[in-house]
C-alpha cells in the first residue's frame, strides 16, 4: 500500500496527518450548508488543507505504517522518505495527485499550491449523507384583517383594569425593593463579621525543606486520544488510571486538542514495546508522540 493511501486512511480519524520533511494535511470541520441560489443542502464535512511548514515527525504516520505492514519504526521512516523524494521529482514535471484528498502543484516561485478534492467527505458522522435539493419556498404576502370597533363602555372598562393592574404592580415592586434592602443589609453585616474574625495557630509546624533532584524529561509518549473538549480528556484520563495506566494529560497541541497519554518513557525501545501490548489488548489507534514537555 502506498504512503498516500495511509494518509487517506488517517484523515478519517485524525485532524492532522504530518508527512515528515514534506508537509501536513489538516482537516477542518464545516457544518451543514445551504446554497441560497441553487437551493441545495450540503451535509457536515471535513475540508482538507495543506501546510508545508508542518514537517517535523510527530510519529502518527510512521507508527501507522509500521503497525499495518508489521515493520520496524526505522523501515517505516525509510518508506516515507522514499515516497517524499518521488513526490518532489513528480512536482518538477506535473501535478501531484492524492486520491480523495486533492492535488499539489508548484507555482512560478516553486511554492506548493494545494487544491482539495471537494466531492469527498472525510467526516465519518456524515457517512451516507449526500447533497439534497429543495424547491424554493414561496413567501405569501401579508393578509389584511378587518378591525372591529370597541364600544365606548368597553374602552373605559379596559382603561380601569389597566390602572388597577399598574397600582398592583407598583405596590408589589415597592414591597420587593424593601425586602431586597433588608436582605442586603443582613448580608453586609454577615460579611463584616467574617472579615473581622481572626484565626490564630498557637503552635505552627516547622517548615520542611526537601531537596528534589530533577530527572530528565520523558520524551516518548503513547497517545490514547486527543479531545476537543477538556472534560472529555479528563474522563479518558480517569478511565485509563482506573485500568492501571500511568496516564497523563500532556496539554493542548497546536490544533487546540487536549492530548491524553497511556504512559511516557525515557527510551524509544520501551515505548515501542509497550505500544505493541496496548495495540493488541487495549486500543489499535494508539501511537507514539516524540516530544519533550
């Protein structure tokens, strides 16, 4: 399977797929749309963009290829590098086509120009939904209605009812203001009592000084997921810790997603060994992030 095919697969599940030393494909979610001129409704979708500055290996694509093809991390990197070299040679002569994703060309300044393929939807929640056309809705004009004449006695009766209601409202409003004033004064008195209260500890404990040696940071993290809402990240963290993992929230990445890890390691060898177990027993979507926090 080609590297382009692996990129295609990952865009269904992730918002960014970085190809080391080439660039990153980014998906932005777009809500349902209506074309007011053609009266066509379009389902929610993912719009693909390309950023040539995202070249640093984040481990996602490499780990996915290594897992699917059952090869080492190093061989997966070599496979990607070979494809990147081939792509750059193709770009010197013609457009580089990524099936279902889009096309990349070079302009006169040798800068990448990306044109997304708009008829393919990577948003799995919209699977099976297609564009729908609807006939234009005809707006009816205002209908004039006859107004009836209110007898003079009815007018006086209505006016009297309004005056009575106003008097009732004014009276109630006055009572409410009086109650609020009493409540406010009671609250102020209570706050003054709290502020003037003092708490003294007669025998304070001695200060304990600890000498802590700072260890080298763990740079290899097995990612369990990246979440748009922090509360979902906290929920995932709790689930993993209940299962015995040394899970942690690594913070927010450059796309605004909160990353949660199964565990972190000092060496790549430890991370790869643990990743194999996690993929087999817990989650096939786990991958390694190489980063110092």
